[in-house]
């Protein structure tokens, strides 16, 4: 559970940012999470996408652990990954602990700000 390593400070409007590690197109997706306060105007890009069927997943690595991303998200990350540089992204399915209702509710209240402050927004229909 990569979220345990990156707790959010709710008093500072914190979010998790996913670092999509650089790699070749055919190499496995590896990522790490870091915490940033929106008040510090962090650099990141946001993703908006159709989650897809939760039963159809592909494994990616987040903070050294296997995370079963929906096929649509895994394909999106493959398309966005660069070969020469890491990329900082906000991806709701990974950056929010989806099993923690308190965290989800807090992050939902920040959603408009998260998208507004993103340096770039990407939309993916699959």
C-alpha cells in the first residue's frame, strides 16, 4: 500500500503526485509517489480519463509495490511516459487512497483546485 508511505497533511491542502519514471515503450511502468502542498504551487500535469472495467487490470509498480491499474490507465501511462525524463502527474486512481473514504472526501473537495493548478491537463478516452 504505497499510500501508507506518503500520508497527507489535511491542514495544508496536500496531494500526492505520481512520478512516472522514464523508460522505453516496452519496459514495465514504474512510478513513485511524493506529497506536495497545493499552496506551494507544485509542478505537475493532471490526467482525466475513463477508468474502464475494474476487473481488467495491468500491473504497474508504485513505490516498489505492485499496483493493479485498470487497462485504460496503464495504456495512458505508457503513452505519456517519456524515454529521457520523468514526468510528474496527478492521477486520481493512484494519488488518492481509494479505500480510505475520509481521504477520498478530502481530496474531492480539492479536485477543482487540483485541475486548475495543473501545468497541463491530458484527456484520454481509451
